[in-house]
């Protein structure tokens, strides 16, 4: 049995990209996070200390984005995962980061990291 928590559609404004024109502007990223929890304790105990608080996940991701220091989505994603792994205990994480309207014929581009 597996149990997950998720945040989908988190919208952030940051500066990210490789070309100078892209780094010169702030742009919106859309983030989806799925986290597989360790064990089933939260489902038996109704105790928030046995799970991961959604608000804390959102806060950590926003803090990393606010630094505007990443050029690649890949590097940004690795920083998010490293930070979350340091602060929370979980089995698995799937992180999806999307940018809109970067290519003329594409709605979204992005990365999916699974650890």
C-alpha cells in the first residue's frame, strides 16, 4: 500500500533560463509535486506530525525560487528535491516543473524529476 500527498499547479514567478533575453524577464513556472509517504501512520492516527505539511513544502519551494539563481529547470528541480529531502522524510518524490509559451508551437515545456 502506498500513500501520497501532492501539490499541483503551484504558480511561481522567478527568473530562470539560459538566454539573456529569458533571464531579463520574470516568468511563471508551474510546479506539481507528488510525495510518497513512509508508512501508513497518518491514516491511522489523525496526527499531522506523522505526515508532511503542504504549506511547508510550498514555502520551501517559494524560498528557492525567490533567489533567482538558476539557469536550468533541471538544476532548480534538483535544489528543490535536495531541500525537501533534508527537511522531510519520504519514500519517493516526483517533481514536475513547467514553463508556458517558451516555444511558439508548444503550450508547455519542462522537466520531470523522480527520486
